[in-house]
């Protein structure tokens, strides 16, 4: 039964990611290689089934605040980075407001804003600028009705890093129209050699969202958080009253435990990611038909297939004939690129890239 009020999907990439026919050598994801229970000794004993977490499990809220250098009034927990983003949008946006999202970008951002009744438009992060944020493009795209400007740092899909200067310039644009900048930082902690201070520390016009999924290997725990000024956090908490009321106690108690071991989890992440980034770098270097922005860390890369406007046929062909899967750039409105997962098992990446190379040879030849 169709109902015109409901599109088939609010977020085509997300629906595709869940339902696609996965290749044997799957390089389509972005989660960090899952951390097993055995890699977190003590986690089972730390898990509780009951407790009071009315506005977040207090030890988790405290651990997040301490880790990121903010007060507990500036923290809300949420169901993953996804839940954090939703609470942020729901706390900022009412029907008819305008939300500005980046393109290419992570489509649940625009999807959630549309779901809340916002008008959503995009500003471009251009390949010719190596996907760098362009504060002038943001300034041209805001309106007096803009309530949220949404960006990722590191950028999904390219892994580009947003400098403090560019963030501050976008913050000034937001202030000029009384909007906030939501910075989705799920990949930021697992960056290499850049400042990973959350944007929320720059001023009250910024909201940072993040989780234990991409940088810590705990996607299944579904622990996320927002960092924002106390008024915005209070509004997020009151939105949560009507979204899912409270977080899961098993999740939040394991989350609090994970925060006690966060540096170890981050070392694990960097070890996995650095080896995989090296593999990817060597692969792209060896392929004259590919160009890319070297990501500043994180779990994804977004190479361009030179001389081709839309890689979708190639991606489908590689899956069918070589059983290797990458994400077509069309799902990020950037069809000349494809996204490669760099956060999984090294052996899968190694074989996947070999097969991708064979697919490029055969397809071109
Ligand atoms: C930019 C971005 N934000 C949020 C998420 C969702 O993360 P979580 O598992 O914490 O909900 C993803 C997952 O792909 C992502 O790429």
C-alpha cells in the first residue's frame, strides 16, 4: 500500500547498505573491525541490566565529559552516532525550517532532517578542492530559516579533515543566521596526526556528535553522545523523552566500561587502520586510472576512476565477476568515485584490492 507521505526510503545509501547483495570480499562498510568480548576483559562483569539512567547513565555521562574536556551539562548520551544526530536535529528543527547538508555526504543526515519536516538543501565539497570544506559555499547556501548546518569531520565519504579555521568560518556563518553547526565526528578520533578536539569546544554554535562505532570497534554496543551548550543538551534530553525515553542499561554500562579503556581501544583502531591505509595507498599508487585524496585517517577512502562519469557499471561488474564489493559514488551524489572500506580485516582488504585491480584490468581491457 503506497502512501504519498512516506517515500520508499528516507536515506537511499542506508537502505542500500542494509539490503545490498554483499560480495564475498566486501569493502562497502565503514565500521571498525568489531572488538570481541575477549579483547575487553572485565566487560561482562561490568554490564548491568537495571539502574537509573533517566538522562543517561551517570558514569557514562561523566566519562564522556571528562574525556572531551566539557562539563556533564554539556553531554547527552544517545543510541549510537545515529541517535545522537537525530536528537540534535530534533532539538534544532521544526517543520518548514531549513537544514543545509554537505554533498557528498552521509545521507541519513538529510533524511532525518526531511523526516522532521525540514527543507533540506546541499552545499558542495568539490573534488577539485580535494573535498575541503568551503565556508563561502556555506555562506552562499544559508537562509534566514537555516537552523542547522551539518558536516562530517572526518568527511564521509572522502576522509578529508576540516581545519579549525574552516570550522570557525562556518561557525561565523551559522551565527549570522542563528543556526548551529552539527559536526558528526564519528571518524575523528581515529584520525592520524591531526587535532581531534571536538568542534563543540570551539563555541556554543557547534554541536559534536560521535559514538563508539567507527573509532573504537564497538558498533554493536550502540553508545553515542552529543556535546553541546547546556540549553541545547537540555532540549536534546527532552526530545529523548519522546523518542526512546532512555538508553539501554546493558549498552550504557558497557559503554562506561569502554571509556575506562578508551586509549587501548584507540591504539587497536590505529594499528588496524594504519596498516589498511598503507595497503590502500600502495594500491592507488599502482593504478594509473585512479586518483584520490589521502584520507586523514578513519575508515573510508573515496578514489576517483579517471575518465569515467559514473562508476556504477564498473562497481556492479566487479561484484558480479570478481566477487568484490565497493560502494558506488552515486549513493553520495558523486558518481565518478567509489568508496572503499579501510576499517575491516586486513586480509579481506588485501584480497579485495587484488580483485579490484583485476576487475579494473579486465573492465578497461
Ligand atoms: C558519518 C556517520 N555518522 C554516523 C554513522 C552511524 O554511526 P553509529 O553506528 O554510531 O550510529 C555513520 C555510519 O556509517 C557515519 O558514517
